[in-house]
C-alpha cells in the first residue's frame, strides 16, 4: 500500500472528453508532482507544486491542466487529449519542495493508467 | 539537466550481492545522487541518496566515486522481491525548488 492515493486506477477516454485525475496524500507534505510514464520508459516530470502554487511546468501542452485545491490534493484535468497521451500518470509528494535534501524523498502513488481512444 | 548512464539490464542470483553502476560525468557540485526503484505495476520508491560520502540504510548501500562522476548501488543479498527497474537520478536544485529527472534505469532480474 502506498501513502499517496491516486484515482481512478484506470481510465479510458475519447479525444473529445474532459476528465480529471485525482491524487491525495495525508502526510503533511508541501510539494506535489505529476509525472508521465510511457511503457518501458522512465517517468517524465510534468508539473511541480510547492505550497499549493505551481512552481515548475516542464513545457506541458495546455490540454493538461493541473490544480492544487489544498495541500493534500492534486488534480490533473484532461481535455482534448491525443492517443499518444496514453500512459501511466504518476503523482508524488515530498515533505519539502527540495526532495532529497533534509531527508525529504518523493513518495509515489501507483498511478492512473490512461488510454485515449 | 545533468544526465545519468546505466546498463539496460542486469541479472543476479538470489542471496548474492548486486552492484548496480551509474555514470554521471556531467554532475555539478551541488547535485545529489538518488536511487529509486520501480517494481512491476507500482510507482517508484525511494532507495537511497548521497552527495559525496558513501551511505548505508536498511535497503542498500551507495558508493560514490571520489570525483563523483560515477556511483554504485549495492544490494547486499538480493531477493526475488528486489526484481525491479533501478533508476539513478541526479537531483538538481533550482530557484523554484528541485527536480528529480529520471534516467533510463537498469532492469534487474533475480534468479532463484
């Protein structure tokens, strides 16, 4: 079991649909992250939120829209996706905005497997 | 962002030590070296990290070369549950915070 919970576990959506991915943590962590992982590839960083503010956007297309309503929740809103956006979307959190310093590693959820048809 | 180079795959026998190498010749003085692993159908999990000195924890040991251009993750006695993809990562600090950028990883298989 992981302390970062992602829902849903699986999602199938059409190219004209709007859907959202949800991530929740109750460890009091102040930084949250979205990563995208294609099959047999490493996770790629998409967004970083620090103290509920977007601090890093890795030039992600606007059809992906992140939102951090409070320090425990992170959403990823999806609209007009393409089939090539099919992937495993991973959420992570860390105690501080500098994971790896001050003993603050990333804690990952098990991801949402997204299929765009 | 500085990059890491790892072998694509390695094999080990159960209950034997495993040494997973990583090259990071473009590492900067402030980059931390992190290792995460990803078991099948799970998100990555933290293993260990270090800056200059060798590090030990309950999961593994990290040996860092004196020039910091390479490091080795050591699993002292591999078990079947250690079969996973192991990622060597350089943690870069930016004004906005920090980024963990994953390398390609080494897929470790463990034979009984």
